[in-house]
C-alpha cells in the first residue's frame, strides 16, 4: 500500500505558495509601445504561456478613463480563457484619468472624429494581429463604454475581425456605404436602465441595425445602468453610473458564448 507522508507545516506552506506562484506565472503580461501616425501609444498584452501555438486574439478597448487597472484586469481574464489579449491605447502615452471632465475631453476628442477613432483602433489591431502567437484570421474585439462605441466603429470600418462586443457603449450607427464591407458580427450588451442613452435613441439604433442586414444581437440587462461591468464605477458618485454584479456576470458569459460561436476557443 502506498504511504503518503505529510509535509512539515513550514514546507507545506512553502509548497502552497510555490504552486500558486507557478500558476500565476503562466499569465504573462507586457507593455507594448507603438504608434499611430505621430502619436506614441502604450498598450498592454496578456497571454497564457502554458498554451502552445497560435490561438485567437481579442482586442480590448478601454472606457473613457483610459487604459487603467480595470481594463488590464479584463485583459488578463481573457488571457486566462486562453486568448492572446491586447488592450490598446486610444489617447496616447498610456494616459489615464479619474477626472470626469478630463475623461470627457479625451473621449470627445477621439469619438468626435469617427475616422480618427477607427484608425486609432486599427493601429492597436495591427499590433495584436502581428503577434507571433495570434491567428490573424481569428480575432475579436471588445470595448467598455467609450470602448464599446469604438469597437462598433472598428467593425463598420471593415476591419478583419470576426466579431465585436460592446459593453455599455453608446450606440454608433453604421453608414450605408460601410455596410457591404463589414466582416464582424455584433454583440451589444446594454443596461436596460442606462440613463446615458434614451429609450428613443435605442429604438432608433435598433431599427438601424434591423435595416442594415448585419449579423447582430442585443441583450439588455434589467436594472443595470451605465458602466455596469466595472466594480469601481460607484466610487465616482456620478448619477446613472453603477456596478451590477448580475449584469457583469451575465454579460461576460454571453461574451464567452459569442466567442465560442466565432472561433471555438479553448474550453475554460
């Protein structure tokens, strides 16, 4: 009969810590500097180095706060699912802020020029698609708030992405001239009680998507307001912005199902 010998407590504790460190070490992260025209940008890459070979890539676009810790957390979670995930920088130099006025100015400067918004997103997409471990024909993009609108614009640009997911992003209508070139399917995750988007605007947006003939789906989460995926959203004290654990969990699951349809990712 095999004998199991218990380790002394101090060795057992060391073994547990070492095992945890080894598990954590599988997720590799790095800062990547790149450019869009004359603007220096600073993105964040995450992947699981325990997985061999090429795999699908996911582009991540930040909220109006910039590429902050929340966005990086989401990027690591995607890496844990088996993807190569790259959080791009829409503002330059990895700029972040906690000031709503500054955030609004930064987002407005980019979002007010849809062509710039699309091209800046494409610059990040090129970094991800060019990574040695990424299958360039199996890429999706997700975005939060400002980033959700950005990934819609990326899809409308005809970029080579299989699908995009907008989490509480402001609606962006496709232009009729763009529709024939759209390759991506759209998943729109929206807070049903989001006061930042009127019901009239959502109705008009939905009708535009119906008329477009694009492959789209929209899920609205009851009781959820703007920024429902971000656990830190309540700290800003902004009316109409708040975290919803249920909507966060459900929308993440809906994203995973969407990705499974897009490219059958590792089953994690």
